[in-house]
C-alpha cells in the first residue's frame, strides 16, 4: 500500500509534533520570562537560567538523540511490515539511556561550580547557577525517558500522544513556575530561582509518568527487559554514537556563544538568553514538519518508495518556508513588545533589540535546514549528519564568531555566526539528498 503524503496526512503528523516540540523551549522560556521579572537580582538570575539552560540543553540534546535513533529504526520496520521483529528493542534502548543519564547526574552534580566557571560565570551569577542547576539536574533522567518514549511513538507514526504529554508538562510547569517563584502569601513563600527549578523538575517527572502510562495502555510495546540484546542494538548504538558526536559539535557552538555572551557582561548574557530561547521556540515550531519528515522518510525508505520520498521533501520544504515566513511576520508585528515580556531592565532590552532582527530573519533558513535534518535522521543517515555538523561548527561557526568578536560586534557576532552555521548545515543536506535519490527514481 502506497504511503500517504497528502497535505492532510502530513499535517496530522506535523501539527501534534509542532505542539509537542514547543514544550521543551517553552519550559525554558517560562523560566526566563518569570525569573526576569522577580524583584531581587533579576538580571543575575536571568543570566544564571540562560547559562544553566545552555548546559542542560546540551545534555538533553546529546543523550536525547535516542529519540531519533529509535524512531528511525521502528519507522523503517513499519514501512517493511516487520514491526513484530523489534519487540524487545525499545525496552533495551530505554534502559541504556536512563542508566547513562543517572551516571551523568552523579558525575556533574558535585562539580557544578567548576562547570559554570567554565562558562565564565562568577560572583552572584555563579552562585545562582549552582543553586538552579543542583535542583534542575534531577529532572534529566525523566526527560530522557520521555524523549525515548517519544521516539517509539514517532516510529509507530503517532505524534498525538507525544503532544498530549508535552502539553501537560508545559501547562504544569507554567502554573508551578508562577506559584513557586512568586509564592502565595500566607501559604507558599516566594522561592525565586529555586522555585523555577523545582517547577521544571516536577513537570518533567509528571511527563514521564504520563508517557509510561500511555505507552503501556495504548501500544503493544513492552518495557520488560529481555535478553539477549536485539540484533538492531549495534545499529542503534552506532546511530546514537554518531548523533552523540554530532550533538557535541552542536553544543560546542552553543558553548562558545554562551561563554562569549557571559564574558561581555550580565546584560549581554541576559539579552542573549532571551534571544536564544525565542530562536529555539521558532526552531521547534518549524521542527513539527521536520518530525513529519523524520517519520515518513524512514517509512518510505523501508518501503523503497523513492519517488514519493522526493515528493515529500518538496512538500515539506514549501510548508516549512511558509511557516518560517509567518514567524517572521508575527515577530516583526510585535517587535517592540516581545522583549518587555522577559525583562524591564533597559540595559538588557537595549542589547536584545540590537540583535533581535537577526534572530527573526534566521527562521526561514532554519526551516530548510531542520526539515532535511529530520528526513536524514529518519533515513538513518546519522554519519553524514555528524560530518556536516562537525565541519559547519569548526570551519564556519567558530571562525566567524572569533572574527566578528575581534571586530567588537559582541552579540551581533554571535548571531552572524549562528546564521552562517545554519546555512552551512542545510545546503550540503539538500545536495546529498537530491544526488542520492533522483538517480534512484530515474534508474
């Protein structure tokens, strides 16, 4: 049976994935907006949330690649009508990633001060980083469990349940953020930055519980660990390994950007934090169509429907660019109001608006890159993705950042580097995809 890539079916996958994708940056954006408006040490606390958020995002992105690897394998088996042959794989994969997350927690917790000194944090900002991190890090294993379950659902061509899980977590985080950070007079004391961390951890635990329930009740997937290891485990670990190296390269770019912004001063890192969270929000919105590409590309490859695969890439590209253009339009329409949602500090706002226009204009470029990135993950092309990101970070991002920093562009230097970095990631993927699959259709 030919795979359905109609507008209706693509959006049936993409829109729930889009909503689910927004949840992760929404957790950080909620912390950013609420912390930026507390009465004491708002700028220092906002800077700390940005620095710690960058580090935890690095951990989640590095180890959360299990989602793409699981999704790729399961979707290809679905396309080949062989789903029953991988019934032991998901439980083994989840066990591996959760054990790794517990190890990371145990290693990083005692060295919180050293980690954030490495990000150039010092004084009150460093103190706030340590406080926030030593609470937030306990949500890390639960986040990875949720990411793994998302991968299973995506492989099964289901983005609805991940959306439900993500919405529940995001809404709970917003409510708890307000209650814990600001407090309720006579009942709950204002906990400021600690409250934001507790809110995030409770939201992550809740998402993990809901994910476990839905996986057990709505699928035939068993979480009972059985041996021997599945034959796909070497392939899975190979994919994760390539994605691990790839994500290290990705987070090398984020590290340099965060470290440079921190070194410029607290107003700069606070402004960068706001810009980065908004950039990620736009990226994750576009990522809904990348997720649809991930899911359908794996299935089409498994079914060897190459002509349909090319048609899918063309459709997704149009949808992604259209969504990117909408984000640009809305952002410019509310340009003068967006920054004030996060802070009232005039020095922070000055630096934010100095670069916000660049953040906005990158969104259509992100659309192209992330859609092809998602399709390549679905097809299991992790090695090529790894090589592209290593080269774009080492040859484009870092030299660009150092050059424009030397020219004293400060935050503008960071966002110019990000823009060229995204272009350098996207163009090779388009060339590789078309050169590989067009000959297969014509042969």
